[in-house]
């Protein structure tokens, strides 16, 4: 399908579904590695288009986008998520199924605070607190009342993830990563008692949030295509893994939530306590979940390094995994050896 035809079809479809007028496709927006995010201008206000990459053609290509749309629709009014506007499962419109949400005025932060903001520990602390408070709203929502019973199976999520990624990595091994197997075995043998299940984002950190342009206040949480049901400490563990890391060390994905790598900010334990205050859930097992988060991330992204070594991809991101994956595993091992959260 030609781009001009796709845009015309989108305009007609969106006008019919929403009553919007003056519809025009805007630029592709930055952020997100697995799906395309594009601005839509309309006379009634901006929207955001989300769809799989154009070159991806399969029955499962839009599964993540559809899942994302279902979750943000379910969490509307309960947690800071973009407002769902319309879903189209018909690939004849633009060549892919797609979702449309309302535009949110906000900024995504990674390694640096915005120009003009106070460059202080207090600013970063405020970002950390608003981040975990927004996450707590997600976890506090009763998924049984907003999602169908067949949405996902919450029981045994962590165990299934450990077993899955150990099996995948053993099957396509291209280098020696002894810590991958050692930590995986430890995680499997030391699982804490499961807590109450909730909706979980599965890739939660500051970079996947939008904050107000002029102050450290969470606006929305983005990129829900991996969302499922499970122990909410899965989410808390990942964002706390990225919190207050040693900026002088060799870090895997050191840029992720990199602006929080300051020695003077609140300890991760304080953020976990704030999360517990808001959810009334225990964070007693958070140390385990921080290690799990680092290990799972390393196990997943090693797949892109496999593709790099096979000559199937060649990007700065995939090339960087030569060092990023071992660095993530070393950091997980160090946290495990210390036996406590930073």
C-alpha cells in the first residue's frame, strides 16, 4: 500500500470512528524500540498513532499494540495512562492494525534533567517519588474488575520467565555467559512466596514515562505492549535496579534512567517504602526482584546480540550488547553478593 493511500484511508477511518476533522499525519516521534509512534494532527487536538514496524507482517505483529490498548483502556481513570481513543484491527487501512490515543503534553527523561530545572538531588528525588506513586496506582487497581478473566495467567509468572529465558538462551548460545545460568538457577531455587497479583508493565522505568515539561510530576506511563498480570514487585524491582547506580562503574544500559545515578539521592529502599504506603503491599522481597529484573533484562536482550553475531542485525544498540549484557549480569551478581538493595 502506498503511503499516500494509507494516509487517506486513515483519515477516512478516523473521521468515521471519532468524528474528528482536519486530520493529518505528523512526524514519527522518538522513543520505543519495538513499535512506531506517530503524531496525528486534528482540528480538535493532537492524537498519537501506534502500530508495529511497517516491515513486520505476521498474524502476531500487532499483538503487543492490541494488548497495550486493552490495558490502558482498562486502567483509564485508575492510573496515569494515555486516554484510549480508537482501535483498528483491520490491516487494510494502513497496512497494519493500529491504536490511537490522546496526545499528552509531557517530556521523556533519560540521562539529563531539562534545561532550566534545578540540577539538585531534590529534583531527582521528586521524580523518583512521583514515578513510584504513579506505578502504585497501576498496581492498586483491581484487575479482576477491569480485565477479562482470560487476559493473562498471573500465577507463576516469575518462574515461567526464568525457565523460558534459560531455555531460549541455552538453545541459541553464541558465547559463554556463566552468570546467566548461575543467577538463573539461584532465582529459580530462591523464589519468594507470591504476593497479590496485579497488572504489571514489565518494562517500567523513568524513560517509559512522560513528566510535566516544567516540573517533576508524572503525567503518564507509556509503552504497555508487554503488560501482563503478575507480582507487582517485578515492576518495582526494575525501576529500583536503575536507581542510584554507581556512575563510575561499567554499567549495562547506563543511559536508562541515567539521571538518577547520583550518590546523594534517596536510597532505593525509601522509594520502595513510598510504593508500599500507596499500595498497602509488602516490598519485603524487593532484593530478589531487583536481581530478577537485571537478570531477565540481560537474558532477553542477549537475543539481539545473537542476531548481531549471525549478521541479521547491525545497529549501535545491537553492537553495544557485546558489553551491556555481561555488565548487567555482573551488576546483578554484585547485588546478590551484597544481599541487600542499594
